[in-house]
């Protein structure tokens, strides 16, 4: 029943093949294993195969896991309520979901002097009402604010496009993300290194379109237990 070893290596192979077909070095793409709602034992097993980066959606759950395995690179990939900011300081290698002025202000206030928090701006690329993230046209204005905060280092953009099983339906959103990133780099004369996009159904297309971080849950851990 437990095929974590096979699952993990199948995903690693798919990432490698996608890089090859896109003529990109594999070192350019980081696989984040999305472990939300999965057990500490499962995480430890995947870590034992050499996986370093893990993604969690729910802050309370994540903090419990981070306490148990602090040496892994933990990614916050779900919404963070501003009032939780204090608790997450220093815990996450990368926060993928910055998109609100209140969370930005709270981070600025809570981060100790001379520390740096790496962040991605979450973009609501499908312009879906129920999803969080900045609308593409609001990114420049928000980015301007982020760039003024020394303690916050903008590493890139993240998206969660409208769900579809067929990656060729999702693909145009990945292309839009790449173009948005290039436009912002031009406008602000900054390097925006990362694009966090692609999940189990569509990470191959995402890599082909320029993802540097893919977030894969089900294909590695199997079906998620219900919350
Ligand atoms: C759950 C989740 C994933 C992983 O989804 P899978 O379909 O299980 O690969 C990726 N990104 C975010 C933001 C998620 O919430």
C-alpha cells in the first residue's frame, strides 16, 4: 500500500525529463513536496530519500511539524492571517503567499532587525473571485511597497491557476505568469528569480513554461486525508 519510494522517484524522474525537454538545467527547478495533512512519518520517509523542501498550507499544523523536524526547508504555501505573523517569524525558508498590505505591514513590524524573510507574491492569475492573490494589474503597485522593506526579500511570483486535469488548459496561465514576471523586472529594473507554479496535475507544463519551483503533493504522498 505504501509506495512513497516509487511515487517520489516517479515525480523526480518527471521533473528531470521536463527539464530536459525544455533544455533547462535540473538545478534550476526546486521540487517542494506538499505534505499538508500527511503524517510526520511520511515526511520523514520522503526526507530520507534526499528531499529537503516541504510545503504546508495550515500554519498551526506546519508549526507542529517544524518543531519536530526543524532542519528541513519549510515553505508556507497557504494563506497566512496577519495575526499569525508573530508565530511564523524565522520558521519558513520561503513564504509563497504574500498579497495583502496588512500581512506586509505585520511582517515588517515583526521581523527582527538585520533578518531577512524570503517571499513570493501570490498572483490570482485566473482572476477568480474565491481565490486570494493580487490581480495581475495590481502587482506593480504592491511590488513597489515590498521593495521598500529591507527585511523582506522578494524572490518571485506564485500562482494557483483555475484547476483543470488537462495541463494544456492550465498552460496559458503559466505563460501569463512568465510574461508578468518579465514585465515587472523591466519596469522595476530588478531580478525576480522565481516562479512557483505547477502541482501534481500540471507541473510538467509549468516547468516547460518557466517554473523554478513546483509544488507537488498527491503524486508524492498519495491521496490527502480529509481535514
Ligand atoms: C495542496 C497544494 C498543492 C499540491 O497539490 P497536489 O495537487 O496535491 O499536488 C500545491 N500548491 C498549493 C498552494 C496547495 O494548496
